[in-house]
């Protein structure tokens, strides 16, 4: 995973305070999707999943994600976008995520 992809993943995170298991599940779904793309592209799944989780949660882990900002947009648009990344896009520092991914994961 490139440094710019890690930085883009940080935009998924928004500090907040409410509690919901939907957030943790969403975070794990995101991490799994990143792992799927990494594996499809011949990259180390575990390394990329860990980097994605760290970047998307500001090193707090999916267990600290309490809510998704917009669950419908996250599942209907963000995850399909990430899952559809080509290997070139996955490794391209200029790849950006759509607004449906922005500020989605709310951590404690």
C-alpha cells in the first residue's frame, strides 16, 4: 500500500462519541475489501489490511470505531469503489477516494 493511499484512508476517520457495533463491522468490511484488492493484485493481504486499519482508524483499530457517518453511502458506493480499484489504481499515489468514503468511520 502506498503512502498516499494510507493518507487517503485517514480521510475515512472522524472522531466522535456515540456507540454502535455497525461502525466496527463497517471498519472490518473496509479492511477486508482492501485485503481483497491487495490479494488480487499479488500483494500481501495481511500487511495491507493492517496498514488500512491503522490508517483508517488513526491507529486505534476497528474495535474503536463506533459509527458510520452514512451507512448507505458506505456500503452502496464507497466499498464497491474500493473493491473495483485496478491494481494500477491501488498502487497509484494520485488515486483518491470518492466523497462516499470521506469521514465515514467515527472513532471513540
